[in-house]
């Protein structure tokens, strides 16, 4: 069995945003030479997310509005966590959107359903964060 590990780095210039990272994960898969197995992609920061969905701008705006209704950024004083930091909403948004995804690898390809893509979700940006790509298989 083979094992491959790579860390992707992101530094979004905005507090929140979504990035399609499918091409980077596919590049990792090519480098790994794994033909059959699994890929784990996980955010290595507690205010960022990795999830699978459609790459459609309207949907991403819908996510932003929905998340802001569930865990509004302001007023910062509404959260017990906020004091030294002002990112309690980012922690909650990450919990909603998820930490990681696992995708099957079949014949050397990511085994996706229709329209599925992998996204990095940033909820407290303007600093460097990491995403782990771990591939195992034969």
C-alpha cells in the first residue's frame, strides 16, 4: 500500500470565501500514482472548512447568506468566545460546513458524483492556513 501526504496553503485576502481546490487535489493524486484507494482532504485550522458541493457562484452566495444568518459575525459581543479574538462566528461556521472530506479513488481518478467538487471554506481569513491531502491505496 502506498501513502502520500501534501499540505496546501491558503491566505485569502477576505474574512470569508470559498475556493475550489479540486485541481490541487487531482494534482496530488497524480503525484501519488495511487490507482485504487482513498483521499482524505481536511482543514488544519478550526476556522476553515473542507466540503464537497457544486461549483456555482449563486450557491456560494447562498452559503454565505445562510451561514451569516446562523452565526452572524457581528455584534462580536454576542459570543462568550470573543474577547481576545473576534472569530467565534468562524468557529461555528466551520462546524456547520465540516472539517474534511473523503473521496474514493478509482482507476487513478477521483470518484465523484455529478457536479461534485472539493472546496476550501474560509471563515476567518487574512492569514495563512493549511489543508492536508492524505492519499492511501495501491
